[in-house]
């Protein structure tokens, strides 16, 4: 019995010490103010969750409102499709080619946002009808090809390697530079995080890996942390420039840090982080540095040359492999590269780092299995469409595209600055312009624009709206400014007041107030569920 008590006391003491050291470490990393804020937010969420779970009247009201919101989501997303012929199981006899084409045409013409008129923020990166026809032909020629079998489809292997090489050259990759293609920006980010995790595990024995990234970093990093059991530590941004706070990044570095990340530019506000500043930190602590240029893609590599003609006074910061500490960069070819959707590139400074993203199973009974990315089979047809797009457009084509898009974004930014009550977030110099309001509820402005056919992105912290300009936006810029002025005037006349923390739930990033955080989760789950309803 005494031995049992001694063992229990030792175990309890070890547990207490473990959590004490862990808490002190967190306090050191996060600081007193941030730690207090985290505890407050956690406590408030728990309190409201308990209220909504155990107080009958509140629970009933919440469930009713949630059900109403979910039903509206279903009506908006699913009901239009229910008016058409439904195929919930395989037809006994296959449809004729004519019937299939007829139904495809009907579905292609279902009511949708007016992207053709340039009224959608990002989403559709249209390279022109001639390019679409070329991509379709390329896709048809390689529709049965699979990147998993380079010996069967050598042409696909050739195209993929050349795509990686061309993109590396755009980002000033060194002679040792390398990479792979992926299915999109999120997979590219996942690969960068996995590579950093495995490098730290094998070289330093890190078993609790951590990533440091700005609060404005793409949610793909949150996804990587979730998938790969990593901790993502968000660094705040400067309240004026909206670039990541370098001092905060430095404070967050610890022995478990395996990756530092920055954006060029970030999704919310179109701001390019201080990559050279992040590089100094990464070099000092010998930590890999990733630059997320997925959104910047084929715009940011041409910014310097574009601004030399548009506005020589604009200073374009360095963000690519010319910055010594940068070890990896992600670039979406399916955005401003105008390649078919489903293509991106993850680049590394050296093959040693790329190797850590590979998966090998050399003793499998089915033979040797080696895969460079998350997917096994990969559609070679997408590589054909991507390759055809890149070599068809070329440097001059992308430079011209960059000048047109950036000029439109610059014009929109300058016009927004002339509208009373609106404030541009930071100083964007790429394709994205975000704005907030000092006097009005910016989400009300967004609703007014939606009623006029616009589909812009709603943001939070701070409440804001952004437009990611594309080639289609160029012709629609003046219409946007006119409609924005009218929307601001309408909201001002209605007497709306600003609400930074509301209960609004926008799909891409608006989570509402602390008290309704759980409800937003349910709405997001409901949205995803609706994707698969017939």
C-alpha cells in the first residue's frame, strides 16, 4: 500500500509538472494579453454552448433559427436542381448521346452568379474562348492518361516536369530548385507542411510540430495542421500595413517550430507579407520558410515589370527564391495562369526538402509503391491542359494580363478611397482590394451589391469585403464603382451602424460573434451536406 501511494504521488506530481511547464511555455509564447484573450474566448464559447444545450427556451429558439437557416441553404443550393430530371441511380439503359448533351446544356445554363459579366470576385479565371477550345482539345487527347503510370504515358511525365520548371523559373528558382504539381493550392500547402514536419522529425526528432503563420494566412494551413496533427500558431498583423508582425513571429518561435509561412499576397486583403523580414527569422533559427503565392500565382512574378509601366513609384517587395531564407513556394496555375481547374505547383529550394513529401511503400505485396503527392492516380489530361495554357500564353501574354488586372485593381482601390465612409485595408498592390467602413455596416453594403448581381467575398476581423480582380473584372470595374457608390448611399440613408462582430455567417471566413461560433459550425456543416443532396 505505501508503494502504491508513492507511485500515485509520483505520477500525479509528474502530471502537474507537465501541465505547469506546458502552461508556462504557452504563456511565454502567447504573452499575458493573448493568453487572457484566449481564456476569455474559450470561456464565453463554453458558457453559451452550455446555455444553448441545457436551457430549454434558449435551446428551442436556437434550434428553430438554425433549422430555418439550414432550410434556406437547401432551397438556395438544391431546389433549382430538383426541377430538372433526377438521376439518383444508374439508368437501366444508358441515355443516348443527344439526350446526355441536352441535359448537360440545361445544367450548364442553370441560374448562377454573373461571372461572365465580371461580377464575381476571383473564382473564375477565364483565359478566353480560344484558350478554352485549346484546353478542351488537349484534355480530349489525354483523357485516359494517368500520372501514376509515367511509363505508359511518357508525354504526361514530360509535360508535368516542364510545368514545374517553367513555374520555378518565374519565381527565380535556384539551380537546385525542384517541385511537383498538385491538385490545387490546398494540396500544395499540405505538401509544404508535411515536408517541413517530416524534415523536423527525421533531422531533429520533433514530435509535436508547430507552424507559425499570420492570422491572414490561407485556411489551408489550418487544414494541414488538422490532417497532420500539427499546431498552427497564428501571429497577428500590423494594424496599419496588415503585414505579419515580425516581432510576434519571433516570440512564437520555439524548439517545436518546423515551418514559418507568409503570403504573397494573402487571400483576405491582398497584402504581401514582409518575406525578407520572415527570412531573417527563419535563417537565424534554421527553420524552413514557405511563401504562399497560390493567389498571386501568375500576377506577382510580373508585378515589378508591370509597375515599371503602370506606376514606377510603387515598390514591389521581394518574395521569391531570391530571398535566401525562402525554402518553398506554392503557385496555382489554375488561377492567373488560366490553366484548367485542379492544377497547382509546390516548389522547393532543394530536392532534399521535396523528398520529405514523398510516400514510399517498398515492401507492399502489390509491388513497390511510390507517390509524390497525396493522390495516387492523377488525371494526366489536366497536365495537358495546363501545359498547353502556359506555352500558349507565354511571358508576354502573362505580363500583359498582369498589367490589365493590376491596373483595374489600382483604379478600384483609388475610387474606393474617394467614397465617404469606406477605407481600403492596408496598401494592396496586386489583384485583390479589400475595404471596410468606419461608419456603416459593411455586410449591409455587401448585401446591396449582391442584389445588383455582384458576388464579392465577405471577410472578418475586421469586417470587410474584397474583390479579387480577374481579366473579366477589367471591363466591369466602372460598373462596380458605380454600384458600390449607390450601395453605400443606400445603406447610409437607411441609418445602418457599423457592426464588426455580428451574427452574420458568410461561407468564406465570417464566423460571427464569439457567442454564435458553434452555430456557424453547424451552418458550415449544413452547407457541406447540401453539396451531396439530390
